[in-house]
């Protein structure tokens, strides 16, 4: 089993990467752990996908089908119900160990594209006190039960976390006849997109409570109530502030964790802010031939940008990797993160895509690019919000950049 590229993950990133790599007449293997490729999109029956790429409002399955249909027409080999257990560096590439219904297999490839996506944070990671009662779901699991299996998990629910999937499930459960008592967010600002707050909560009269969190879960066999407490500016529970809310389910929408165990096992350097690999403009990690794309690189707002990042990596794919000349891109404290974190000066420097988030809400500001202390470019923003990722398209070939050049992005508030 010898390939030019092995793609781990068959969601919107993996499918887009497979199509682009196949266009280069390379032999591709796509490994997907579920019984069908498509990723999380298979259960996202709400619309809003594809606005950037297709200029249409598509549901998740419709967006995925656009890629699945194209993949079927290619020579891409798709292996489903298969799990990549390990990746090891070899003299001429990588050995990928794959487990499926037939047993354990070893596949070899010159390149590996990691498109493993994210997983949800669970109750165990939040350390919420209470018994192990039924009725505690992650938002993704609740979505799967309702949209794929036709099972309603609750009649009266509390949602913890105002991330986009939590907001979407607040609306979805309401449409299924459940009563959503409220969405509670530990931070002082919402975590989801403004449009989702409006369309999913405001339009359905579902209350959003900020600076609140679940401090206890009551009920032995089934959730009977949750304790909701206020938090201070340090996100610590304020003693004596607990309020009892009777419900039969707690839905957790408390963030996503990029799945990068395979990358870490290889020794890929991980960014402490994105929880994904450090990459150059081609989305190649610290190990040549290992690429990270989509939500395992950083959590995206729009699936269109997930697919876009996969195509960037696939387009840059090659069979040999000369020595890179890397220059780190610095950011000011007001920026939460910026991807890519490095520029390879020996590679293409035109029409580069950057993605960033601000650390806090900032009104009337400018994002400024400086090289060696000289301001070269700027973009004005009326408002930057941490939940809303920003995308840039920049070219650096016009600048005289060396390995010692200092490249910096900073945010300044307009005077």
C-alpha cells in the first residue's frame, strides 16, 4: 500500500484535500473512521453552509455531498470504518498504521495531510459536581440523536455554553417541542456568532445569561435540576449565588478541542493558543511532509474556510522537500492567534491566506503589518469580536524579507 498522499479524516477538509491532490495526478488514500465520509456535516441539517464557496445557502449534508459526488468520479481511494492508530517517519516518507474490519494494515506515503477535526469538551473536563445521572449530553451528541436518529433527548433543557452548536441546538430542540430554559455562558460575552445569537435565541425568545455557569447537577438516575451560579471577573463561582433550575437534561456546548494526538506522537510542534500545529503558509507543520488543515489546525467559523485551508495544503504538496527558510510571524497581545505562524521564504509568498481572532472585543481599530519596524499595510475594522474569525489575503513578495526580518501584526485603536 504505497501512496503519494494519505489524508486522515474524511470531513469537509479531507474531501477538499483529496480532490485537489488528485488533480495533481497523485495517488491518494483517504481514511475515515465512520461508515461514511462527510464528517460532522452529515448531522448539520440547518442551512448557512457554502455561502462563500458556492454562493448558496446549503445544509451540511448538501455541502458534503458536493464534495462526495466529485470524489466518486476520481481515482481517490476512500477507506471507511478505518482508524489511523499511528504514524511513523521513515527514510522516504511515513508509515501509517490503519485498523479496519479486516485487521491491521501498513500504508506508506510521501506526505500525510491531517484533517482530523475537533472533539467536544465533556462534563469530565469541566469537573462539575454531581452524580453520574442520565441526561447529560454534549451539543454534538444531542444533535446526532435528534437529526440522525429521530430521538428527542429532553423535554426541558438547560444549555451550558453559547458556542455556535449550542445556539443551534437551542433552536433545534425548541422546534422539536422541548423547552429550553436558557443558555448560560461563563464569560461576560457570548462565544457564538452574532447572527446565530439573533437567529437561534432572539427569534425564539430563548434567554441568554452571561457570567453564569453550572455549579452542580442534581438527580441520581436522571438529571432533575442544575445549580446555576454567578461568576466574578476571574470566572470563579461567587459563593451563595446558586439558583436551582429544574430540568431533565443538561446540554454542554463548552468548546472544541482540535484532535492532534497523531501530530503530537510524531513530535509536531503544537501552538499553545490554537491547540493545533505550528505551520507555514503552505500549512506544513514543523515536520516536512506533515500538513494540518481544517479544524485540527484551528477552529473555524465557516466550513468554507475549512475546505479552503485543505486546498492550500494540497496545492503545495510535493514529493521532495528542500530545506525551508522559516521566519516567525509575531503578533501583538491584542491578537489571540494568527495562522500561519511562519513564512517559508523559499516558497511562494504571493496571495497568502491568514486567519486570526482578537483576544477581546475591540471597536474602531486597525490591523497593521510591519516589517523591520516599518508599517507596510493596514486594514480598518469597525469591530473585532473573539468569536468571529477574520481572514486576510496578503502578498509578501514585494517586500525585502530575510531570515532576520521582523514581521509583526498588531492592533491599534483608532484615535
